[in-house]
């Protein structure tokens, strides 16, 4: 059984450790999944209901709320830190400063006014810290609250009352600042939810009425006025306008919309007005699926995050053991003052908590996910963010990826006595059931009445066959003509000439001979040429994989600037090529837009689905879904991946560096308790802020200067 809780107090790995230690010993608990950024805990268990688990969570000070597995994070959050807590922390600071001043004035830290002020400061500002510290002790969790509680009690024990109060106050302030910073990262995801309006102007009976968007039914008409955001996905039925689709596709230029065009929830209507028929309700819109995909991606830990979590698991207990040795060994063996070494151990305990190290990776990954989503790049997990920087080769499908995927018939060449119109009629009749772009072009080119086809068969990667007017016909590529033995010298000559022009050629034949050829040409996207150039600038090689013949493949590759092209490929051939490349220890990405690319997409280190806006399957199955038909998003993704990797390395190096420095300073007796608090929580704050820079930093040049 799977149960999902939202835990408002689960802000960082500190709470994760407490929950894990409390639940891991319970019978029936099979697996725990934590999503700290969305404050979600998923429990896989064998209990008949969730009541036992809920009680266990409440026993360690958590406040679990049962939620649906797919429920998005609420957009309507309150402040990260309640107003009352801010006032109490301010009062704690005043009392702590007063204790320091009186102690300095009187020359003693143990007078009753100093102790009274310090106790007041600790009571106001440290209640939550000490409560969490006690819970940590009960669950045997070595976290920052446990270590801070020991430090506060230890400082008071050796008579350092003003310092105990100041440490309490500084730690509380640092916790608040960290809460604000983490909430900023969460807001990056919540802001996506706020794009879709809660109300829509819908046709109810014969009247236009403004109702809740969640109440609008599938097939109902909705009217969009100038300047409004679109509330739901749908198809335009009446009117026209231009729509800013940047929230979904990342493209900055508004897209013209007229009857029959698709519109998406969260996009912005410009000056016109139109009515559209709803095709997806509030929970199933493209925007809703994007939000769910990003939130689910947060819980998939990146390799660096898994390493850091493992490191922290062993690191903290070792430091605690070291602190105990520092407290005991010098006084016992070297007759050193006990209070001095206890103080050094307390400083060491405060700086020991790996909060900065552990929190740095999820914040960075979530910031990268949100930044990419706003640019129309939907990344399905942190593992792909890290894998992107390693890509050394990108394999690309041709039709619909490098080209527009809207080919037109350019040549109809009959053989023997068959006429052009009859050749086109037979070809259009055979291709009518097919959805391949070449087939669509042939069907569109014939304006007459098509013949009835019996025994239709689609031959994967080759073409189609069927019986027309009692005669068996084959229509397909060069490979099919050879397999069915209707290719001949005359056909070869025509094929060579057309294919060298970059055209795709299909051959119509029967059991005896070839009846003619039809050439179809597709146009290369200008953005594809620029994207390939940017990939080369990034040091990434390119490879085209297509079912078209080798000559056509080479002609298109030359136009685009691709390094290598391979034609006459079946879907399984594409997969084998990707397998061979990855076996050579290359990191390979595959870009495609069709079902026939699925095996290769699955085999690649990172699979990219083109033009995924409005496409359920692509959003749900691709590693990276490009919401717009623009290959320039591939180099943009790689730049983001490299930027995120740099930030991760900076954060880890900084967090570990601060620890090492203060370990040395603590051992030498230079570092004080309040300095240790500043160092630990300051490091946490800085790595969070550094990770948040990914939300604002430009990651590529492709979309900055559009005309």
C-alpha cells in the first residue's frame, strides 16, 4: 500500500533523519520516499490503513496531512516563518545582547541578572531547537538540533551564559533565513501552478457565465477575451488571435491561433478574442502534467545527491566520536583544563552538522528543473540534469526533427503505360490509412476519389501493401522494392538522381514490375542548422539516423552541417547503433518525435522528445521533453546541465571547506560557539542562494535575441 503525507515541518534533511529513524523500525514499513522541496513523504507499507504511521509521525513532533499521490503542491502557502515567531526571535536577540552587555560591564558571566536574561533569551528563541533536540535524542538522530541543544546546555554548564544565549539567538535567526531561502526554491515550482486562472468564461446553456475552471466539462465552450490567461487546454472553434505560449513552450514570439488550432492552459491571449472547446480538465492539462512531472522529478535523487547522503550518514557519527575524544583525552592523559576542551568539543559539534552539504544538491536540482520548465524544457529527474553535461554525441531523427515534417510531392514519374494520375491514385489509396508524413503528402497531393483497399498491411520501416481492384500492390522505399523483387535498372537511375537532390522517394510496384516513383521533399528547419552549430561549439558531435535512403540522408546532413548520417534504418537498427555507441563508453542523446524512435530513445543515455506540448505520451515517457519543435533547446539543456554541475561542485567544495577550516580553528581554540553557528548556518544559506542562481542565470544564447 502506498500512502502520501504532506508534512509542513519537513524542511530539510534534519527532519528527514528523524522520520527515517522513527519509522524504519516499524513492522510493515517497506520503503520511504522523501520529497523535501514539496514537503511530501511517501510510505510504501503493508498496514491496513495509515493511522499507525500517522501516530508515529505525530509522536516525533511532525504534523502529517494525508494527501493524494498526484496532488500538486498548494499555491496558497502562508509565510515561511509566522509573524509571532519573528517577534519572539527579536525579543530573544534583545535579551541575549543585554546579557552580553551586562556581563562585559560587570566583568562576570555568572551574576544573576546575566543568568536571568540568558535564560529568558533561550526560552524565547530556543524552545523549538531544544524541543527538536529532545526528539532527536529519542530517535537517536544526530542532527543539528541535537548538537545545538548539547552546545547550549554545555555552554551553560561551564558558565558561558551570555554565549549560550547568543548562540541560541543566532541559530534561530539562521534557521529563519534558511527557511526563507528554501521557500524561494519551492516558489519556483508553485509559480507554475499560478499560471492557470481559477475561473473561466464558459457557455452554460445559451449564456456565457464565469465559473470555476474546475467545473468546466470536457467539450464545453470557453471564451477568452483580450489579455486573459487561458484556463484549460482546448481547440479553437471560433475567432482568432495570437497567444503567448512562453509558459508552456518557452518561445517568446506569440503564435497565431485560428479555428482548429490547439491552445494550452496558462498561456496568454493577446489582442483578439476566440471560443475554444475544452479537451482537458484542470487536472489533465499540459500545464498540470508539466507540474506533476517536475514535482515527481524532485524526488528522484541525482547521483551527486545520493553520494552526499551516503557521506553524511557516516560523517556525523565520526565527528561526534571525535568530539567525545577531544573532551576526554586531553584532561585525562595530559592534565589539561576540562572546561577548555569541553568548550572546543562543543564548537566542533556545532560545526559538524552536514546541513549545508546535504541541502545544497536538492536546491540546485530543483532550481535547474524549474528554470528548464520555464524555458519549455521538461526534465524528468536530477539524474538527467547531471547526465546532460556528459553528452558527447547527439543522434537525431530526420523527419519532424531536423525537418518540418510536412513534406510535399515534387515528382510523379510513371513507367511503361501507366499515367501520372493513376500512379498517384493507387499510391494515395494505399497510403490513406498511414500516418507517416510522406504518406500524408501523397494523400494530400491526389484530389480525386481514392480506390478501396483490401488486405492492407503496414510493413515497418519499409512501406505498405494492399489489394486494389483485385491486384496486389506494394508502395515503399528502396529496401521494400528489393525485398519484393520489383526494382530494376531504370528505377535505380531515377532513384539516384532524385535522392541526390535530398528527396525521399517511394516506389509503387506489383508482383511483376515497378510502376513508377513518387518523390517527396521536406524542408529543413532553420533552427536545426543553428542548433547543430551550437552543439558543435559545445564539443558535441552529431549523427542523423533515418529510415530514408543513404543518399537523401547525406544530402540533408550536408544542408544542416551534421557530422555523420546513416540511412535505410529500421527502428531496431537505430536502437542497435545507439547501443554500439554507448558500448564504446560514449554518452549519447537521442532526439526523435515518432513512435518509431521509441527503441532508440529508450536506449540512449538521455532521450529527447520533440514537440511534446499537448502530447501525453511524450511528457510521461521521455527523459527530456522539448515542448516546442525547436532543436536549439538541446544545446540550451546541455548548457544548463553544465551550469548546474558547476554549482553543485562549488556548493560541495564550499561546504566541506568551511567544515575543515573550522575544525582546525576549533582544535586550536580560536573559534567560538557563535562563530561556529555563523559558519554552519551561513554555509547552508550561501549554498542555497548559490543554487537559486540557476533560476535567474542565462543558460544559452538561442532565445535571447529573437526577432
